[in-house]
């Protein structure tokens, strides 16, 4: 894993010089590149109609959805029964390895798609609402394939991750569901950047109903502590888990043409670490003076950033103790992150879908290589 990170790191300098050019290109591509699975163009209309139906028909509609869900699961179970019982046919480590094979690209950001894949897994899961029994969201149905959700402003840029997986990995493993593929890819991103191992289980099914697309449930980085609290409470996370998960901002960067924000949080944006917390507590942060949305800038180098929601963790009396705890002890951060992330990527998946799926712990690419050398 370390060797891989250092291999990725070698690409960083080169990638950095290319980055400007890449950033200037429009990254928002047409969603039609998702190979047909985003369905017809009626997403928005369908969603609107769905919303109207919801209001108008109330309980009747919810019951219908539930029945529909039952039928779907039975249908899926039937398909499952017909799959060849070939032991090699569902080797998820092979999927992991295939994602590793397409992970690096020196012309993209810091040389790897790992951060954007981690974010894809988070946004695929972060639509969950513990209050919405009829359409709970979460990673189960991979509803970001549907137009309305793909075009949710919060998901801008994630087509990069979806296109990579859907076009280059899915064809090799047609049997894997999109929800399983995207969450597994998040684990790849995390582990290949040197993060903790995560227990991952297969079992998500592909939704087929555009009305299940979910929008406006993901957090807005421009907002405050209360907003963070509301969102993570809706997801079912406590204060410690909330701070822990946001520590993923150790990796990756914000992009002007995606979220409006600009820059990375740490000096090593493709190495998973507790640097987010250390920098948040130890650097002096001031509002950046620019023509963009409000964000904080470190006063020493003026090259790092914090979102208003990130900075709120430092000023908040209830979140700050966790920031301090993770800044002090990276091992504890890794352990807690592993558990919280495993929980995150299973949000919205009925437990019965995991019934026959013991957790898988994936070997990192370095471990796979080391085994070959033996
Ligand atoms: Zn993020 N995140 N996130 N996040 N995130 C961005 C990028 C990344 C918030 C947020 O507004 C933003 C979590 C929580 C929260 C990652 C992982 C996780 C960006 C930049 C924004 C604006 C997007 C861009 O411009 O490309 C907010 C408000 C959050 C909670 C309050 C959690 C939880 C995460 C994982 C567990 C990652 C890896 C990135 C970097 C993506 C990339 O392309 O480099």
C-alpha cells in the first residue's frame, strides 16, 4: 500500500503542472456518456410527477412502493438463483484489482481517481434518511444513475468516477450491481491511499424506477454547524462519527467548476491521514479574499482551504473535542473511520440483502503484488 502511495506521489508533481490545463476544461460532461443506464430523458418530469403523486395520494402511494419493492426483491432473488454457481464468478477481490488498474492517470488532478471514488461512495450513500421509510435513499439502488440525482448540484464532478467505473470496470463484471461497484470503489480509493481496511459486503440491488432518485439531501459546505448536525443526525451518525467521517477531507480537493470552492485541504491530498484535523486546529485560518464562495485559507502558505462546514468543527464546543482527539491519535482515527465508513456505505440497504454476504476485507494492491512475488 505504501509503495503504491509513493508511486502515486511521484505522479503528483507532474500532474500538478498539468492540472491547470485540466481544470480549465469543462469537466461537466453530458450524462449520456453513462451508457444508457440513466434511462430516458423524463427524469425531472417523472420526479415532479412522483412528488405530485406523493402529495396527492399519500399512503396509497407508499403502499404501492412497498409492494413494488417486494416484487423487485423476489425478481432479484429469481435472477440470483439462475446465476452459475462457479466459485470464481463472484470474486470481489478481482473487482478491487480491476479498479486499481484504472486508478491512476497523470493528467487528472493529483494523478489518481482515488479521492473522487471515495466521494462517489459517500454521495451514493449520503442520501439516506432514517425518516423516509418509503424511499430511504442510501447506497442500495445506485439512484445516482438517474438523471435528476446525477444532475443534483452536490454531485457535480462525480460523473468522472461513475464513467470510469461504469465504462471500464462494470463490463468486466456484468454481474455486480452499481451500488456494490461504487461502494467497493470507495473502499479501493480509501485503502489505496493508505487508509484503514474496511469491512465491505455485497448485496445492493439496482433500482429501476427513476422516481427513486433523491436530490437535495447532501450537505452544503457553505453552511454551518447546525446544518452538519441535521444532516448527520438524519443519516444516523453521532457527533464523534460525524467528525470522523468529515476527516476524509484529508484527501482530494475542491474544484471551482464543480462546487465553486477551490483547493486541497492538506499538503498530501492522496495520502489518507489525520492531517485534516491537525491543520484545522494548528493553522491560522482566515476568510479567503476572492470572487468565490466563502472559504477559509491558511495564513502561512495560502494554498490550503477549509469549507465553512469544516471550520465549524473547530469553533463548535461539541465537535471540537473529537477534532482534537483525532488530531492527536491517527490510530484511533483510522479505527473509528473504518467502522463509520462501513456503516455509511450500507445505509439504506435492508439487512436481508446482506444475509448471505459475510464481510470481505480486500487486499491492497501492494499485498496482492507481495503475494505474487512469494
Ligand atoms: Zn466532502 N466535499 N463533504 N466528504 N469530499 C468535497 C470533496 C470531497 C462536504 C463537501 O461540501 C465537499 C464528506 C463530507 C462532506 C470527500 C469525502 C467526504 C467537496 C469538493 C465539497 C464541497 C467537491 C469538488 O469541488 O470537487 C461537506 C459539506 C461534508 C459534510 C459536512 C464525507 C463524510 C466524505 C467521505 C467519507 C472527498 C474524498 C472529496 C474530494 C473529492 C475529489 O474529487 O478530490
